[in-house]
C-alpha cells in the first residue's frame, strides 16, 4: 500500500486513541463512506471513536493544527448528506458519547452527550411524567447531536417547535479547538442566543459536547383521527381548514396512496383501503380541552367531505396509526430499490396547490413519487423512487429533486424544513437568499471555523464534493449472494 503524506499525519492522530477506537483500514472505513443519502459516497482517511469530551476536543485540536478536515457523525441518518465525510478528512464518530449525564425532573431538564438516541431521552424521562418533544421519524436511531446540527423537527413540532426550541444550553468545541459554553439550564438566557445560532449550523461551527434539553409534561390525553380522502389535494386543503378553525393539533400528517401501500406492506397498519390520501390529526392536552376540541375537529372534518374516518379508541390503535406513518421512509424500499427523500416547505395555504404540482411533475418525468409529510407546517417529504442500477436513473431522479426545490422557492417556501441543506441542496442556497445574506452566513461560519475544516463542502458550494457513488449492482448482488427486497 502506498503511504501518502496525508496518511502519515493520520497515523499520528492514531496515537491519541487506543487501537480499537482508531479505524484506518479500508474495509472498516467503508462503513462510514455515506449516510442516509447513499447516492453520495466518500471514504475518509480514518475514523476516531471518542468516549469522552476530552477525546473529542483532542481530535478537533489535532485536525485544526494539522489542517485536516473533519466530520462529526452519530447514527448517520442525515438525508441531505450532512454527515458525509470528505475523502481527505477524518470522521469523529460519536456513538459512544451516549450517556444521559443528568435528568432533573424538578427543573424539567436533561443534560446529554451528543450520541444519545433521541427516543432514549423520552424513555428516561417517562417515569417522571416528562418527555422530549422533537420526534423525527428516525427517533429510534437518530442522535441528539445530529438533531441539533440540523435543527430536526418531527410530527409534533407543529405545536411545540423544532429542536432549537428545546435546547437550553450547550458546551461545544469550535472548529478552532476552543471549548465554550452557550446558554444554560434556564429558558431565560442572558446575552445573544448563541445556542439558537448553533442549532441548525449543520456541523460547520464545531461539535456539541454536552447538550441541555428542555423536557415537557406528557399530555394528559390524546385524540387521534385518521381521515381518508379521494384526492391528495382534498387532504391538503383539509389541513388549511383545520388550522383556520383555530385548532392547534399536536400533529397533522399526510400520506398519499403510494405511502399507504408501502406502509401496509411493511407493518400492516390496517389503514382504510381505497383512499387516495389519508390525513392524521392528533389533538393532545387536558381532558376538558380535548372534549371541546374533538367536537370542533369533527365538524371541520365533516365539512371537508372525507371518504372514511377512523378514530383511535385506545393507546394500541393510536400506536398502530403512528406505526404506519413512521415506517414509510424505510417501507418505500419495498417498492423501489432506491429513492431520494426531498425536504422542502411551502406556505400551508398553498399545500393543495403544491401537491397537484408534484403529481404533475411525477407524470411528466415518468418517475414515481410518494408523498408523506408534516402537513401542519407545510413541510413536504416527497420520496423520489428510482432504480440506481439503470444507467441515468439517478440523474433523472436528481433532476426531479431539483425541480421540487425550485417549486418550493417559487411558492414562497424554503428548500429545507428539517433535513438541512447538506450536500443535497447547497446549489440552491444562492437561489433562496441574496448574495449579501449568503456572505453573512459565510462570515458567521468563519468566526467559528477560520480554516474551514469542520464539515467542509456542506451548505456552501466547495471543491470537496464527492462523485455520485451509485454505479450498478453491488458485487455480492452480481454473485447472487444477496438481493434487494
């Protein structure tokens, strides 16, 4: 094997970690060469696996002193290529930074390390009648550090806001190796909101070492309704009707017929058959308020001419409804060998119009698109299905994804709702913001990262972009050893 100058430097980094937590062989590095956006791949020079905050700081300072780029990564569930490494850089894997350091039920706070799984926080808080509100669909596997980096959302963020609304403070190491504290344990912070600035910075500022989260009391009662419609537009227009009535549900979600088909095949969620789309509306709160709101919701829904309704009678039926919704992203894999998950936002009152445009785009392109999204805040998640083994299909799918981003911009929306810009949509940053605003973003980034070594190539266009990695069947597929189902 040829040892390059860069390889020599990486071996020097290895002296800071035990041998079992410094990965530099090609096979092990392959496990880190892509994230949830598998269309992009880049094999890092090495991977380090810290178990303490001091080890993270040491790795970052080494990278800064040696001008080596790095990417922090948890479970790698980013759908925008946000945790994709660069080929001449280091991956700092945070999976072992998974401790809940403190849980204070009186203050309703939890201090966690960045590698803690989202759902684990609510499970730890459950005995105290508390929970962590942001609930991405990947909450059983995604980490809090990644949630912070991309300001993740989820079904219930319509009512409670995004991750940034639930992070009170952080200890971070900047890309220059400086350890700083932002915010605190109180909702009343003093000075500029640096915590809010760090949330959603997509790993371009540095790495969170400790994160103080706000916990909420669990709702006393839920009222969950699944409503079927004979068109996707009717479901979209029903969202506007619910919001205009003055109701603020905990969640409003839409799934189209393709998504329903995928969910039924994967988890047998027993959704009503024959609907072109279903709307999930969930009210939550004190019993007295839910008793009033459920009657109002029923009147609103009846006026939207649904074809079928199903009200969850107990916790098991409620979980069944949500199981179908939360399974869609992985379930679509049963219908298509590959797919791109888009993430954009349109004004809520134009949701029905946007869905009609997406259907037309699917017909015109000949590419099947499944729609499942957080309808309450206009956050679209079209799943663009294709077969990467067919020459040119990935690029056709990417063209459709680009058209969807442009659609969101033209309707006064955003290119991202909760997945970040990442690799996927960085070319659209300048289409959404004017030059002065993009320059301001860049100045902010350089204040934390003067050498541009923290997660380079993301959000802002740069030379570090890897090539598309989808090039036909996996060798084991060709040999008939494995197959896609």
